[in-house]
């Protein structure tokens, strides 16, 4: 169930200057992180992660600084006013490069991967259950049947 404050925040994010729609993500976060190699399996590994999200480049770019067990990465997100979409680029210490685009869909911010190779699977990240001090983030892969399976889940809590 979504709280009244969360609903107001979501409505505000959809109606205000679209370049501010990711402002809920700004700040220092700690996360309970769950990962699994196969979205059909139930063998989740739990760990702790940290993330610092800040505006850079004259406030036009949102930079992510992620650190977890064995994974260190950064992303840069910008709003594309012509396409009316957010664009994000992710790179990490495992040689990953991921390009995503997306926008608000109802009460969730959803970004989809842009596959770099023919036949590559489509992934998406979903920011949901957003409150001022917490939210749920999921990295999902699209299965052959069209359904989405979570592979990486972070329970964000604002760091004190």
C-alpha cells in the first residue's frame, strides 16, 4: 500500500520540472542487497551495499557511486527533453557497460536497457515503493515468456 506522502511525492515528480524527477534518489544510502544468478531460482545471496547519489556538472547530471561486495560501479543519468526520457549509463569493475532509457510509469520510475548486441536480453530497473527515506530497487531480466524476473534487489534506506 502506498502512503499519502509517497503518493504526493510521485504526483509531484510526474508534474514538476522533469529534470527533477530523480531527486528522490539524491543522498547517501545503505542497502540490504539480494542477488541471484538465475531469475527462476530461489537461491538469493544477501549482502550490504552503499550508494551516494549527487548532482554534478552544473546540476544537470545525476551521478551514482555504488559500492557492494565485489561490485563497484557508477552511473550517470540525464533528462533528454527532446525524447522526454531519462537516459542512464552504468559502468562497473566487472567491465559492464549498460545503457538505459525510461520514465515514470504510474508510481514507479522504470528504465529499460538498450541491448548492444542482436539477441541480447532486455533488462530493466524499477524504483518503487518510494518514500522520503526508503524505496525498493529491482534489476530484472525479461524472460522468454515476456515476464520479468528479478536478479538484483536493493532495499534502500537513507543513511544517517
